[in-house]
C-alpha cells in the first residue's frame, strides 16, 4: 500500500512545485469563498426542500446530484487558471478536459461532497491539484465550512492553514494497532457497487476501532494527514476526488495507494491512505477480505 515507486515519479526538473502549490491554494480558496456564499443563496438553512430543477440536476443516477454551484465553482477555477497558468491543461469533474502529455494538468473537483452541500451538512470541499505525467506534484483542498486549507508540494511536506491564518505542519497519527484505528470510507452511487462496499465494511468493522463515513473523499484523505482519522479507503473514486488529497496524505507520511490517473472511476479500483504504523496490517486484512479487488459499477 505504498506510493508510486521512484521510477514512476514525474520529471519535475525546472518546475517550481512550491509555486504550483501556492497557485492551487489561491484558486481553491477563491472557489471555496464562492461556494460558501452560494450555499445560503441557493438553499437557505435547509437543503433539498429548497432545491429546484434550476439549482440541482442528476448526473450518473438520480441519487448523484450536481448543483449550479458545482458548475460555477469550476468556472471560477478555470477562469483563474487561464490567467495564472494559461498554457496548462485542465481536467474538471463538471467541464471535462484532457490531461497534458508533457506539461502540467490541473485536476479540479469544484465541490467534493455535493450531497453534503445540498443538505447543509458541513463537510464539503474544493480540490485543486497539479499533475505531471499523471502524478500529483502540488495541490490544495479547502474545507469550505471550516475555511481550512490543506496543501502540499511533492517533497515539501503537508500543511494546514486555519481560518485564523495559522500554519500547521501535518503528520499522521502514530497508531500501530489496527484494532485501535479509526477508518474512513465512502460509498458509490451505483447500487451494485454499494452493496459490495457494504459487505466489505461490515467485515472490516470488527477489526478496527470504528468506521466513519464523512461524504467527501478529499476531506477524508486530509483527515488522515491531520490525524483526525487513521486511514481512508474507497472504491471507484475518480482522479479529481483524490488528486490533491492523496498528495496531502502522502506528504504527511501516509502510505498511499491510488490507481493510474487515467483510470476511470467506473473501473472501481481502490484508493487507500493509511497511517504508516497500520499500513501493512491493513493491507493484509484487505487481502484477506478481498477489499483489494476492484468493484465494477
């Protein structure tokens, strides 16, 4: 359950990954400010009671929503990237795009945790990452409600920036016993995949301290980095779900496993980030339970 070996590292010679991180932070913060303002304008205190066909529509299924704020947030990110990094490619959850073969690609999730956003549950984020050769080299995840930024540049560690402006170096928990680990996960919108995920989490539950289902994979990965959870795993995530958060976790010391950036989420492959002291034990349990195997939609 390790990060990609050195032979798969991107060639970042001549590339200022710290500057890319700063761009990601600036742009993700600006988009998060927009999302924060729009939440009350669109839905008030409640959630779906105020939803209309003009504010919410379905994507992959009736239970998989996209809001007008998702699209607006991505528009904000794309506009700012066009100003700050005009030669780079952009791949976004809502607007699509294609990765660059030899340059920087920005991978964008304009609202990760849209269902939480819709219902007013305070766990949704904006995620912006820079990738080279399909590997994340810089990124930022903004917890919209808490106004906390999680950011990292490859080889430079991971940092949280609080709403008050305090900068905190991130490091995983020193837990070394899986039975004491708090593990986060998530579930797909596909009924078939969700059923298998339910079986797997039921089998894992007796082996760990407890399970958490937050509803934003990007935040889950950053929670591993900050020590608020000890591991996160999920099948079927798309690259925009993990591109920034997995880098933050890795730079905080987590053992990270992600699919190739080009692999579609419909393949159902596994993403894992785990505190180093439980990574091997968790990997053995996943092999035993069959969690390693992809879960097709």
